[in-house]
C-alpha cells in the first residue's frame, strides 16, 4: 500500500464506512457522493470496497475484496461491478485526480 493513498472504504461485513482524514478538505457534496458509491459497491459485491489514489500518478483506483473465509464471494461479479462504477463516475474520478494532483501533490498542469 506504500504507493497508494486510501481515500475511503466501506465494509459489507462490518456495516461501516471510513473517510481518510487527509481528505477532509474535499467539498461536502463530493464526500457524500463518495460515501454513496463506496457503500453501494460494498453492498452490491457483499465485500469490502476501497477507493483511493496511486500516489505517483494521482489516478483513482477502486478495489473490492472479501474476507478470507467468505467462500460465497463472487469475484467476477465484483470486478464487473467495479467496471460499471468506474464508467458511471468517470467525470467525478477525473476531477478527483486533478484535485489530488493540485491540493495533495502540489502540482498543476493544464494539459492533463
């Protein structure tokens, strides 16, 4: 995880949501939208959903997983759901990537 920065996560197992304090400066509407996306993804996949950034590129990533003893977890269905979420929220994730580069990494490049 050293090359990743976790933005938020949700767990179907623990019925919980986490937003990293490092990103508290995000606009409230964005934080609400991220909560809905992450919790819904965890519920739909019946697992754990994580949204974050690759530190080097500032690209957004989404990961889903299960607890080791969950033999009913549908890994293929979960990956398909991630693809759907990425496509449906492409503009949001592009904006988040720009926000990360600007406010966390201190970069700004109009051509990106």
